C-alpha cells in the first residue's frame, strides 16, 4: 500500500508574521450595482445585500448573506451560504468551488468578476506552536493564532465556528486566559441545553416570586461573568425571541433580571461558538441578522483535524501528558496509527481515543488504537472503529460521510496507480474537484503525482 504524507509545499512568506496571497478585487459587471468595485481585505469577503457585506449589492434576488470568497495563494474559494436563489459560475450552480482570477460569478440578477490587483496582500500568521490550550504548528492553526493574539487583548466580541469536536470551547478559554480579564470569571453557557422558557432567567437571572417556582433570587450568567468572559456555546440554538434580548444586552451593557424593577450594569466580554452556519440561518430567518453582525465582530473558523494532520502527533503527546501525568514520548507505532485515521470527530475523538488507551493501559509499542474487538463489538470487523457512536445522529452522519470520503479516495487512487485524472473519471467528478478533496483530506503520494500529460 502506498504511503500518504502531508503536503510539504513551501509557502512564500512576506516578512515577519505574514504570508503572501493573491491580491484581488470584486467588480460588478452586470446588474443594479454595475460598476461597484471593492478590494478583498484580509483574505475573505462576503457578498450580499446585508449591511455587513464586503460587496453590498442592490439586488432583491440576492440574499442578505449570499456567498463568501476566501483568497489564498493561487486560488479563490467560493462558498454559497445557503442563499435563496443560488450562486452560479457560468450555468453551473455551485456550493463550494475553487476559482481563478477572471472568473465571473452570478448571484440573482447580478454578475461580478474577480480581478487581479497589483498591490501585494499578506495574511498574518503566528510563530507560535500553541496558544493557551490550543496545540498545533500547521499553517491553518497559525493563522488562527494570529487572530486570537490580537483579539485577546481587546474587549471585542468573538464568534468561533467549526465542526463538532474541533475545540471551540478551548478557544474561548484560551482567549480569556490571554486577556486582561484573565483574573475575572469565565462563565460557559450551553445554549443547546436550556429549555426555551428558562433562557431569560439563565442569562439575566430572576428575583424571588418572578414566576412560579422562583423561590429565591438567582444570579444570571451575565451578572456572574461581570468583569470576565461569558462563553455562549451553540449560539445557533437560541430562540429568536431571546436573540433580540441578547442583542439589547450586548448593545446597552445592561440587563434586567426577570421580575426586577431596574436594570444592572454589566461588564463582560462575549465569546460565542457554533457548529452551524449562522449566515445560512440568517437567510432562513432563524437567526437575526443584526445579532449575527454584532457577534461576528471577529470571526474565526477552526479547521477540522483532517485538514491539519501534521498536528496529530503533537496533539496526541499533549493529551497523553495531561491525562497520564507522564512526560515520556508515545510509541512510534501508536502515533503512526493515530496519524493514519481521518478523525471525523476531530480533536474530541482523538482525546477520547487517548483517554481510552491510557485507562486500559494500551499505550504500548505495536498497539493499534483503532483496532476493533470482534468479541465485544456489535458491528462487523472493520466498521466498529469508524462508526462514531459517541456523536448524535446528525453529527454522526456527517462524520461517517467524511470517513467514507477518505476511504473512497484512498482506494480510488490506489486503483489507478495515483493517476488523478483517471481516478476522477472513474469517480464521475472533475479532476479539480478530486484534487481539492485530496488536499482537504490531507492525502498525497510519497513520490508526488504521476505525469499525466496535461
């Protein structure tokens, strides 16, 4: 079997703490906003009719937050954000595509083009190998560190997005610990676990007799976090009615406990997290647009573990040392077996695997932590190790799909002797699509791609 290794392509740096990416502008060439031109700053731009859009269009057929572009070293990634009428390149409706300079994109009745700009653009990256509890030296994580380093020293609201298990709560704790508020309280609130009728009391508190069952005064999460950080996890689960009250509390920095005669002044830093796409929820009408822009003052997306596989060994060692209290290195074969997995459950799944191995005394040379036990497993051998039973059905379905993609692509590449063009033909997808999937899964042959003559 061929060995898959990490992409070691050298990135071009633009001086201390920066990496060079393409410089582009978005130019409207057809539609009500024809002639409008904006330069993409910071590597990302959002297109829509909403006030917070980088390219704000005057087109009723365009959604409030229609699509997003992410400018990289040699390609621009386009993602539709759950728009009503779709995003098109030519006559093809796309949800996620890699484009080059010169591409024309149609949203509703508007078409805009990606144009090159002569001035160079540099994205900030950090020299850190970790940030608080976050561990990893990959390019993706160092981009995240660069943002967190800057925002930690401010009081700005932070929105952390990413798949389940990527460590969004770890980001919140790490930002708090690195901020001037570190000596203050850190108060986490799981919005997905609060009954709708208790949201206001949980966040703002209540006074005795405010409602049936209110036998005493209760301090809410905002008041409890005064002088520190309030972490609102799974913010996408908050009911619409409560979203308006949350927005008012953030804007005025005052809260009124349920049944109280007057408001209280509060001083908190808000960090929110979600594994849902809030922009799509705005378009669906299930999340307030004004609250979205208020929360996303700074927006960080954590990469899935499969997109930063080079971090697995260091993460495994870090988790092992924390759980076992030992500083000795993990056996090479154990680490290699960890690095070979796709980890659909991300860092949480890796942590669970390490914890299980430590508890059962399985940290030994030659032990494969992913190997199923046919005597105790209710699943056929080979499936027990990849069925994510630790996740809810919705998340498990997504995780299973990711695992299947990794297995399928590996098998198809081996079948075609790593001829990407032939593998794409057999899979019924474009060569570019397959290349992007290979990059996303972190796969590459040790000797590189064969010469395919194109």
